[in-house]
C-alpha cells in the first residue's frame, strides 16, 4: 500500500514537472514569435528550420527570455510576466526605430543607461505618448490584479532554473572575452559556440549587427564598453604643467602622408617579393606590432592619428564605433594639431564614409575634408574590364587620384593626408589553394598603385614624408596554419575554410601582430633614427616617433608617450608589452578625447 502511495507521489511530481515545462516552453514560444513576427527585432530569417536554427533563434531572443524567466523566478505570474517583457520589448523597438530614422544608428546600451539622454528623449514625447503610457500602466495593473485573483499558474523554481542556466549563458556569451580571470578553456569553448551559431558581435557595423543578430542581443553586446575615463583636479594640474613643457615649435615637413595598407603583410619566406617595388623606389621597411589580427582596422588607425593605445584598460571595443558620440568636438589628434598650425587636413577612403562612423570621427579629429567612394571618380574602363570575379573591392587607383588632386589643388601649402586603402581587403577565396593566389594578385595590383602614387607625390614635393603601415595580418588562417607562420599550438580549432580556424586565448599580439611598415623621406638621418626607435613597437609608439622625427605636431598624448613608455627599452615578453600598453594614464585619454580644457 505504501508503495502505491509512493508511486502515486512520483507520478504526480512527474506530471507537475511536465506541465511546468510545457507551460514555460509555450510562453517562451509566444515571446519568440512576438519578437520575430510582431516586432521583427531578432535578426535575419533562417533559410530552413532545423535544430541549429532553432537554437540560434532562441539565442538571439535570450535577453528577453531571461527577463521573463527572472520575473517568474521572483513569483511574478505568467500573464503579468509576459505582459512586462512584451511591453519593454515594444518600447525599446519604438525608441530604436525613432533613433534610426533620426540618426541612421540603432539604439545601444549606453543610450538606455546614460542620464544625459533622458532630457533629449523627452523632447520627442507628445501628449498622446503620455496618455498611452498611462494606459499601459493601467492595463498592467489590471493584469497583475487578475493574475493574483485568479491564481493563474505558479511556476516551479526547479524548472525555471533549468531554463535560466542555458538562457543566461546565451544572453551574456559576448562577455566571455571581457571577463578577466575566466579560464582559457571556457573562453575558447564560448568563442567556438559563438562562431557556430553566428552570434558574434559586429562591432564595426551596428545597423548590420541589429539586422543580423537582433536588437535584444545587440543591446547586451553594446554594454561591454568600458566607461569613459574621467579627469581629477590633481590630474588637470599635471596636464597643465606638462603641456607647456611639451610645446616645441614649428612642424618639420610640409607634406605628411599616412597610408593604411589594408591587410598588408609579408615575412622573409612569404610574399616578400610583392612588396619589393616599394623598397626599389626608396621606401625603408621596418616592423610594427598590431593589436589585432585579421580585423580591427579602425583601432590601428586610431593609434596612428591620436598616439593613444587602443587596447589598454581604459577603452574597449572598436573605439570609433563605441565612443564617437562621446568624443569632444576638438579631440586631440594629428589632423587637429596640424590644422591649428596652418596645415590643410585631408582624409580619403575608397569605401563608404559611414563605415566605422569615420564621417563623424574625422570631423571631431579636425579633418577639413573627407572624400569617400561616392565622391571619387569611377575606376577607368581599361582597369575595370580586367578585374577578376572575386575582386569586390574598389581599386585603390581612385583613392590615390583623389589624393593627388588635393595635393595639386593646394599648390605647395602644408598638408596632412590620411589615406585608407581597400584593394587588398579580404576575404581571399580558395582557388584550389589556401587563398594565397587571390592575396598575391590583389597585393601586386595594390602595391603598383601605391608606387605610382608615391612617385607622383615626390614630383609635387620631393621632401614629402610617406608612412605606409599594414593594419593587421590578412585572415589567411589556413595558409598560416599550413606554413606554420602562426604556430599550430595557438589554434583551438582548424578545418578546411579560414572561418573554421579559431585561436586559443593564449594567443597575443606578440604572436599574431607582426606587420610591415614602410617609410619614405629624403631625411635619411631621421629615417634611420625612426626605424631604430620605433621598430617592432606598437602603433601608438610608431605615431610618437613619427611625430618626433618628421612632424612635431604638439599632440599632447604623442609627446607624453615620447617622453615616457615608448622611449623605454624594447619589452621581451607579453607582460612587458601589456605594461607598455597600460603606461598611458587614464587622464591622458580624458584630456585628449573627452574633456574640454581651457587653453
């Protein structure tokens, strides 16, 4: 008889648990359908339905589902919990749509939490909006009352925890690389899963990130940003004392050109002959250490323009994208400082001006003019007809023609130029190889354009200084693995395609960041000193020594690193590298980028 009662109790428990699971699955399904069909905010549509796509849809909805589960865990009843999460999702979708229509940029986490945005948002509220808000609160109260009165379904804590654990992991998986002290094997496994389910953060393209991954996940991903560095009173006194000490007179050269060479790389055994034409025309080669591999172009450019490390503990993510709205309008940089000394400042990029939000950044950095692909001439027909099917990039010839037009227009006036190439941008399709055929073809073509440009520049100003720098290695993962260019023990996964390869967390910029730099100047002594002091160092140090030997801009951050971290002996390990990266104090960032200081 006792056995019968025990069996009955077990059966009852199992039935209750199944009912709990069914109810939560049903409610979660309602949330997903509402987000997808009702609001359209969880990204792209799957090509087909299978387990992989179901997990991916759940993953993209995870932040909203997690909120629902937490409400349930704290004894909120089912109807009220559904009402709250759908209401919040609807409000955020409305705000996102409004911001998109006004700015072209989607809502971000910092838009929600920044108190400074409240007064701005209030300007878009109407009486109708206020009445709707009152109605929403009233309806919520009615639902809460009915839920409690009718005692509609109370959740099982055990079942909720079963759902919360995987949902929490999905919602915060973007934080795996940001949490210090997390075991490496966990980070690597999370990175593999992020790649598998295609939920990696598109830091370079916020509208694309929302379109692909959905608004809920986007809001979580944009919350990773490190807070803006602040300035204390005693630090302001330090700055004022050093500022007067660092002022050092007139600029050194009237034509200074920085050229970011997209994905340009070689070593003694691979691709070196492709870059030989540069050396044959007077460029001197050296090396630098990029903070990134295969991407992150804007951060390398940031280091070269500001003289600040992009991967220190004081900033995070892709800096242009994450911080542009908080940059002061007169952010300190080479173009800003040289403009104040009478230089024309010109930027050009044969891509869309909104990419990485360069249009906004360049304005705050002090460029007089930014020419993008829409303002450049068409690629000549004789070049266009010979393009390969896989050459999607716009030929660099239009970039250099725009720059030459500006040089000739200025007729000898001092000018600073910042040019960003595209001709060697990946991906590199595998043509019965590991991508090297495509890469070689594109590099050879791009370098020929660069050589011709440098020769034309010297006809205009024989003393022009041209610095060409590779932003990062190309993402030729399979090729690098097969040729042991990157040690095989640094890969956590491998495969047939470049995207199948993932790095272990132990891989550092010292393993992945070696890139070439080329310098051309008639001042051979300055070139020799520059190479001696800057060789193999991070790009912000390269900027510091470029200023010391060729520019003399009076950019405060550049002068600071000249006199502090960058002049120290070369580090010998990753610990020394990190010490150098973090040697620039937070107040230098604050003064350079965010705080308006009286001059």
